[in-house]
């Protein structure tokens, strides 16, 4: 199974019901970016979180790199790509609640072989790669999570230059081939 960003905790939560050969998580979103952790603590609280989502129903994505989202480095791919600049705050809250549910889980993931976390070296959208892997090792059979950093890439790995895409595609083909039972 290959999952990107918030798809990673969705697949991890489902893996207690289905066993797969391998999991490849790209830009895995099991932990928020370090700078987002204080707002997460507020947003996931039952009463305060609901008040915040009512008062501020839309959260804007951080911009940088010449006004582009932090998701991509490639200027050419950014110009022709589709990017969300705003998110419903309720959806962000639910995403963070799912993160907490996965992190507090005690059931090991249903994976027979490899678990691989892949992230762009300039990914500022999610928590640090090694911290995520270390936090989740107890849920993986034998605690084996392989990590891979892709150079000249940010969060949107498929929106980067061809050399990054080739390395990314080869990694997915090498690690992601397999099936479900």
C-alpha cells in the first residue's frame, strides 16, 4: 500500500483489519509540523476545538518560496499544479484527532514485510521524519521502519523535478510491489 500525507494514518488505522505485504508512506502525517503543535493542542480539545472551528472555519496554508505553498520546491510544477491554499479547520481538527488515535494505538499494524517512510528534505508540512518513525516503531512488527529523505524535494513529492520523480517512482516500485490478504 502506498499512501501520502494524511493517507498514512488512515492506512495505519485500517491495517488492524487488513494485512498487507508492504507499506510506503510518503510525506507521512503522523505528527504535525513542530510549529503547528501548540495550535493542535488547542484544536483537539473537545470544547475549545469546537469553538475555534466555529470562529475560524478556514485555516490558511503557510506560504513561502515566493508566495508558493511550502509543499513544493519546483517553480515550473507549481505553476501548472493544483494546490490547496486553505483548509476547513474542522478537517484539520479531525486529521489531528486521527493522528492521536493512531499514536495511542496498541494493536500492531498488519504488515508482513517493509514499512518505509519517504519525505522531501524540505518538507515543512509534517513532523520530522525520524521523530515520526521513532514514535511509531512499537506498532510495527519487529519495530522496523526504513526512512528515506529525497533531496531537492518538499511535501508534494509528485510535484517536483523529474530527477526527484524518477527516484521516488523507483523507490515505490522497489518497496511498494505486493498485495493484500
